[in-house]
C-alpha cells in the first residue's frame, strides 16, 4: 500500500503507533563494527560541526542487515524493522485496521522500511530511516522521485547527484507541509541502487531546528555508504 493521499493523516498516529508497530523488530542497538577514527569532512553548512562516528551498520551481524553499509553518528541507536511481521503479511491478522495502518506507515512509494536510527540518545528528536526495495524498481533518481511523490505535502524538491565509494546516487532536499499541523519543515533523502535492490535513506526531524542539528549525521551516512 503506497503512502499517498493518506500520508498526512497517518503522520498524526505515527508517533503513537510506531512503538507498537516495531514490536517484534530486532532490539539490538549499537551493533556492528566500531569505526576507528572520527569524521572530518561531514558538514551541513558553513561552521557546522562534523558528526562523530559511532558504529557501522548494514553488514551481517550489525543492528540492521542491508544491501549497503554506512556509519551512524555517535550515540545514535539503530534498530531493524520487520515490515512483514508488523503489517501482518501472511498471518491471520492480515487485512485488519492495525495491519493496514502498519503497512501504510512502513511503505512509501517503491520501498519498504528496513531500519531506523534513533537520534534521541544523542540529544535530538528524529530518525534516520532506511528503506529498501526489490531489484528492478528503477534507477536511483526514479526511485527517489517516487519516494518523494508518495509523501503527501512534499514540495520544492531539489535533486543532485553524489558519489560515495562504489556507489553513485541521487539526493534530494525538499519541504514537507502538514496541513493538519499547519507547519512546514525541511527534509532530506538519498537513494542508491544495488544488485539487491534500491536503498533510500531519509532524514526528517521534529522541526527545522532538529533537522539542521541532525544533518551532519545524514552527511556522515552519505559519505560512508558502500555496497554491503
């Protein structure tokens, strides 16, 4: 169920439901390989501080096993999302209201939620979320545009390309406006494609202030992206 017209409404219940939706997801946080040196090149603008590296996720045995690996900021905590279990796919509970809401929250355009990295332990309110899709979903730009298009209230999207290690990707900066909450805030996302399918990283945040504070962590993840 792609997130479209109902996405704004679902955002209101997201905070309350997410804890329940993630029940049964991997509880491991901070798993993975510890990066040995601090980041030095990550920046969200003039004068911004680089994000200090924490763990590396994506590889087998890390908090989230993904088609890519990347570093997360120090004290951010990663947790795998079992979207199939949360949405009730293939179970006797499939098709009920809770499952339908979970499925909507966990899918956006051509990709499904696979991991979320929580900034609260580092003192910020927001998440870096990782979404994955099936091979053949399209190139990075196609996937990212479909992801943004599925976010009801998204506007002013500005796309640009980037290269990280062995990956060529596309990133986007855009505005998200909630009609019900009567507020507009900035969001960032990027997409890459791998032999195992596309991967989207999305950074939101409670408001623009929190988003700006977390941007160095997004830049750290982007710079350290590699094929798993």
